[in-house]
């Protein structure tokens, strides 16, 4: 049995717990300057449906969504 909300059950108004928030995935474009918590400053060099490739100077790293440690500059 599936619900209309996907895999999450419906939130009841009488529940003492806060409803789950939808996770926002950032959108990047080729050429965007970014900062990563581990790798530092970089430039987005490639995009595909499942990841972005970022050039950090010494290395290029493929990073998968939700891009938790990657921020636009």
C-alpha cells in the first residue's frame, strides 16, 4: 500500500512531533565558484544527473547530492 505522499506517512495534527521538512537540494551550474568544508575553494566543471564535479586545483572531486558540505560563493 502506498500513500499519495510517497514513502512518508501522513503527519497527524495531534502528533507531538514536528512534521518532517523537505530537504532542499541546491542547483549548481558549470563555472560556479564553490566552497567545500573539506576540500576548500573550487569551480564546478561538470554536471550530470547524479553529481557535480568540482575542480579544487590539485584534484577534481565528484560530489553527490544533497551537497551538504558544498556552498555557493
